[in-house]
């Protein structure tokens, strides 16, 4: 491994388990296929040696066989991830206040909608009551007009029958 990587990016001791071949545990036993999960291959981020050098473990710390592109890419990713995490911690209070303000505005909007819905329902009820009242008020007039119409029809029928009987 490159000597500058250690101070800049200390690797966890747990990372050694990702360098072990699949199916082996650190205590020498084997991992069953049920316990082995398919996930991200961490050796991509922890093994900085050239692919053709992986078989030779005797000079694994030899600087000549280090894939610098892979190491610097991993280092840049780790630095950016740490920076993003620290920015998230710095902005946590601001994000929390923004979230609370947004939730409060949503609550106000919901209350406004519920209030408008209640007013519309009351207005519909008022309109229905007014229509019912008008129908009840119109009923005597309607009955009078219907009676007058029936009388007019009956008188026309009677006049027609009277004319037919005169001929």
C-alpha cells in the first residue's frame, strides 16, 4: 500500500476480512452459502494492487505494484463521503428547522382545506334546504294551477262533446 494512504485514510481492521477468499472465515472455518450475501465487493475499495499482482502476497506492500488510480479514486471517494457526512451534521439543525416549517405549512394547508370543505358542505346543505322550502312554498300554487288546467281540459272536452251531440 502507498505510504501516504495510511495517514490520510486509515483502514479499519475489519477490512482484512474482505480480502479473504470467498467461503472462508477469519477463524479458518467456511461460510455456508446461506450466510454469504451478494453485495458490494469491498476489495475494490481496499485492495490497491494491480490485478496481476494479487496472486503474489510476498511483496503485497511493494510500491511498484500499487494501482495508484484505484487508490486515489478510493481516497477521493472516502474524502468526499466524509465531507458530505460532516456537512450533513453541520446542516442538521437547519434541515430540521426547514422540515418542521414545511410540516407546519402542510398542516396549515390541510386545516385550510378542511375548513373550505366544511364551508362548501354547509353551503350545499343551505342550498338544498332553500330548494326544499321553495318546493313547499310552490306546492299550493302548483296544485291551483294543476286544478285550473284540469278544469280547462274538462271544459274543452265537454264543449267538444256538446258540439258533436248538436250535429
